[in-house]
C-alpha cells in the first residue's frame, strides 16, 4: 500500500538538525549574536568581531575569556549542551547568563564550516576543532592565546534556499552592526570592536563609562546630548529599577533602531518599553521621530520570561502596563529635571489656539515646500521645524517602514474634546484659504474674528445647517467639527465620516512632491557645505551608498571616518528639509523589510513620503472651518485620497446601518426609523 498525504513519518536526524538550526540561525547577525553572548558569558574583557561581505563571506569572533580545554570544546558543539543551566528549575528561576539553550554552536555548525580555537586560562595547550555541516571533522592541539576564537565560513552552504534569501552586504552588515552595538552598550566594561572587510567600524574602551561607549558607537554629538535616567521615584510596578541614558529631544532619528533596551542585562526587543520612552517625550519630539535610548530594566526573574523565542530576542512581562508606566515615568522625570519638558497646564487653564491652514507655494515655485510660523511651531512641538538638525518630523511604523517607522500621531492631549458646533451658517464661507493644505499659521480666536472657527463662539446652531462640501471622489459631507483636535468629523448622506487631518494633509503633500520630483534632475547647492557626524551604522551604509545618494541629488563627501560633508540637496526638497535628511535616507537603504533597501527609485519614493510629513498639519491642532474645507478639497483631488503615503487610512466611514445596529434601533416599532 502506497504512502498517502496523511501518513506520519519520523524525520531523519539531519533534517531535524537543519530545522532546529533555522530557528536559531536566521542570518549572519544571528550567528554574531550567539557568539558575542557566549564571549561575554565567558567573562571576557575584550571581544573582537570581524565580518566579511556583510557576514556572508565569513565571521570571526575572538574573546579573552575563560576558554575551554579539549574535552569541553568537544562537548560544546554537541546538541543541547551548555554550562549556563542544569535543569528546568534553573530555567524557571531566571537565567543569569545571556546564553542558556545549548543550541548555538551545534546549530551554527550544522549550517556552516565552523572552526573553534580555544585555550583555557592558565592552560598550557590550546585546541582546534572543526565542524562541517554538523559533523566534527577534526580536533587537535593548537597554539593560541587564552580565550576563544570562532570562525564561520560558507554560512548556509548546505542550505541553499536559506542562503538565497540573504540580503545584500550593506543590509546584512547593518544587522550585524546593530547587534554588536547593542551588546557593546550593554557592557561598557568590556572592550568591543567591530570591523567589516578589514575596516574598523567602531571600538569601545571597556572602561565602564556608558556615555563614553555611546560616543564610540553613535558619535560625540549624540553622546553629549544624552541625559541620565536614574529612576529614583518609580511608581509601583514589576520593575526594581530603570537606569541609563536618553537623548535630548532635538537629537532624534526617523526609525526606532537606536532605542536599545536591556532586561536584566539582556538585549531584547521590548515594544512596551520603546513605546513608553516615546510617550515620555510627548509633543517635545515631532511625530514619528524617535530618540536615542540606552535603558536598563531590572526585574525579578519570576516577572519576566526570557524563554519566549529561540533567538532570545523577545521577553514577556507579567505586567506590561506596569512596565510601561514605570519606564515612562523614569524617562519623563529625567527630561523634566533637565528642563526639557514643559509641564501640562491644569485642565481648563489654557485654550488650544486655532490654526488656519494656508495655501502652500506652487510646486513650480518652491517644489511644494512650505514653512510654518516659528511661534506656532514652538508652541506645538518645540522641535519639528524643517531643516533643524535632527528634528524634522516624518511619519512612521513599528518596525516597519524603511527605518522601522509607524504612522501613529503622538498627541499631547489626554482629554478627548467633543465635536464643536459650527458658527453661524449665514457667515460667508472663507475663500482666502483655497488651495492645498501645507503649512499652519496660528491665529487668535476672538468673538469678533470674522473667520469661522469650530470653537470661535458659543452661539448654538443646528449642525445640519452647515453647508455641504461637495467632492468628486470623496463623499460629499457636512462638516461638524473636530474630535480631539486631530480628526475632522462630518456627516454624509450615508452616515458619519472621520478624517485624520495629519494623514490627509500628508497625502496631499506627498502627491505634490511626487509630481515635482518626476523627471527631477536639478540640485540646489548649499551656501556652505554642512558637516554631519554619523553613527557607526550610518557611516557603514554611507560607504556603500554614496553613489545612490548622488543619484537622488545628495552630493556628499566623506571628511573623516565618521563625518561627511553635504554639498547639494535635491531641488524638490531643498526648502522642506535640511542636510540632516541624509541620515534618514541612509536608514532607508538598509531596512531589509523595504524595497528602498535595494532600489534607488524605491528609496526616492520613501523619501518623498517622509518629506510629505514635514509641512503637514499635525494632530492636536485646532483648525478653522475654512481650512478644513480646503484640506478636504485638496485631498479629493489626489489620485489616492484614502491613504497616507505609508498606507494609513485618511478617511473612515461609519454607515447609518452600523450606528443603528450599535444603538439597537431595530427593536419593534423602530426598525430602520431615524427618529
């Protein structure tokens, strides 16, 4: 009888090994992570990482730790062997070491050619052991210093499908760089160095100074902007302590890759903590900009699970909300103490200013770029003026556009406002604001102000009396007001519409920039070249992508190991962003989840999507009614008015049928009646 699809088969040992190895070894950075963890666990004072071709061509990790004798190294490459834990009680009681699964060396050796050269401290003789495709092919004595060196060649040579999906060298090295940087920051008392293709990327001193370590990997500019987090007055919660460094609100990047969190010394991706850090800044950083952070969270072993994922990159907290509140409080306190946050005014003490969206300059005249009034800028965010170093606003994702960005607006208001009554419908419509919404100007709202304001006066009118705004693509609607100064509320023939004002304005600006950029070949020369200091990650990307930058209109030159000079900008964006936008473009080039990592055209499109955010009206901004009409008219003219450049919806419709169902208006005698 032949086999059927339902037959259950026992997998052979080699297949099982390859599957298990795939869970641990995803890419070169996965190998580096496991080997660096082992080196630190081995009590090393110095760890050296060298990779070739982004790690695809070879990896070598050397440490001066305790080393191993011959018997130990032979045991170390076997499956499920470790010196880190003894049994399940050790695992459930909390793991004090970085490695603990007993899978790393065996899994790496199963998909590569691995050579271990090691000598124990005080030992007379070293040992060299070679593993190929999971099999030990040689072992013998070797002359070597105390400590351990592990070399990896031909990664995934026997798993061609996995090797096929490795990204280009610059992208793979960016991941390696992030891993090594993270462990260097977590261990300032260990001297860590990284080199790529024979060129040193960074080296830390190992003197135990966290700020000095930050300077080694991120540069002096970032290091000098860092503020100490002490976590002295934490609210009740699962964490015993929150300490580290966070950056000044003016030192930010477009992605989350510089938010580093460590739980009990272990580098992990902790979205709860990342969100808490961003929330602590409130409106002091522009929407979709992210600070630098190096934060250490101390938590009792029983309140966190580090055994969530084979790569040990994620943890699970018993109390996520408690962690969020404690981290947010610790960072907020540090910023307040440094005078970098303004305390919120007591509720009812301050009235949000009214903002009028004024027409932007034409694409022919100024490439669709706009400027905001400085006073409005300072009042709203204090840190999102286009062209200001590291402070320009952009849009974003978790972990997810080219720099890992989300598009959620960060609102400074915790109290939702209600939809406001419109002013007297007999007033003439405001025609002074026709055109697309591009920049915001703050105006005082007074009873005598002739312009229609959603909160201008308190004369009651019938909401349905508001004149209808007609559109070609969007539904025609009667504007009712704003919700939380962020969403435009309107009525249609079919129900209710909510419009995200930031996402809508962003779409308008994006399509305007697209039109201006089409066939763009001109550049604008800066009056004086601008020097930029790059992080180790950005500098490594620049090495491979300077030609691509030039093709976009950014003419640059390296002036030092970690400094570049920007000489020209693309003409279409010259008035919308400053030279520091180069850093964001470099970030887009190495995000493995985005096409921008591989094609210049995709990177250009992503750049325009980010630039569209700069002049766009932000959330938590009170608008005039005329401005809202102009915004909706401009959105209606867009090719795709229903989503921002990053895919977030601009318009949400709720039909009457859904409202009636939610209000249970289908009971006998009221079916379908709006009474």
